[in-house]
């Protein structure tokens, strides 16, 4: 009797598993919705909230341009690059960082192409803050401001390939990993970096009577090439490196 009950129980268990399996086999597969990249985070300046655009396709804007120079030279921009007043860059409140725009001075017809790497300006109705070099090229340094039209051309990744990498962002760039008060620490960093990139140098400089030792890698004539090697270092455990103009 006990064996018969056990055999019946086993048969019912097998039947139950078979039925459940059939139900799952017939059920439609529920697929997760495709993941979309997160939108740029909003930020607040002086109580006003700004919402950066997720793309710049078709973006055109007219308004007042201004420029910023020596007071910000060598300081970090919104995308963590180092501001170089002699490079062709600009600040905009909401365009995606990395957007390349044409700036047309409506007062004299002069044009320049710049890359957005910073946020601002936050003064009155100004729409773009140009580097000193860009402002010079469109003839607005003396007046300080000018009525302009800006047109988005794309992003730096779209426009800067191997064939036109020098079209807009030529210069003399290098990658900086840090500045050390102890030369031995700089030499240690140099040795670690040489496993991944070539031409790593220790560059001493003096500030307030104290000598520091910068660790820098490479000499690049285009920003695109410098950023490519910067990414190699970041991906291999050097998150603090950044591209800098060699005149800094």
C-alpha cells in the first residue's frame, strides 16, 4: 500500500511539472524595453535651473556673445579639460559638451568654428562665451561683446576623424598626470605610465619659491590624438590625467 501511494505521488508530481512547463512554453516572452542613455543632468546657477540638451542637431541661435581670457586660463572647464585662452573653444549654457559650432559675427561677417567645453555665460542675455582666440578671429575683443549667430555643426567625435582631425583643433598638446613636490614620486608615476604610452617626461617648474615636478606624456599636434591617448591612460588606471596645452 505504501509503495502504491509513493508511486502515485511521483506520477502526480511529474504530471504537475509537465503542465507547468507547457504553460511557460506557451506564454509570450516579455522583453525589457531598450535602455536609453541618461539625459544630461540639470544644474542650477544663482537660483536658475538649466537643462542641457541631449543632442544639438539643427540647433541655431542668435544673441550676444562675450569672451573670457586670462582670469580663467589654466583652470578646469565643465568637461574637466583645462581652459586654454588660445584654443578654439567656448562656453554655452545648454548645448551638449563637445558640440562644434560655427559662430558668425553679424556685425562684421567674420566667422569662427569652436568646440563647447564649458558652461556659461550667466550674464544678462548673452548666449555664448568665446575663448580669447575665437573672439580675436571674429573681431570682437575690443568691444567685448557682439551680436552673433551660432549654428551647431555636430559633435567632436563626428567631425574629428583621421582625415580632418587638424581642421579645427590644432595646437601643441600634451597629457598631464600630476605635479609632485617630491621628484621620487614623479619618477614613480613616470615609470607606471611608460607601460602604456611613450614619451613620458618630468617637467620641473617653480611656484612661490618651491620646485614641483610635472609628469607629462606625449606631444600632439591635434586635440583628437591627445584625447585618444588620454583615454588609454584613463582606461588603464590613471583617472586623473587630462589634456593640456604645452604652454601651460
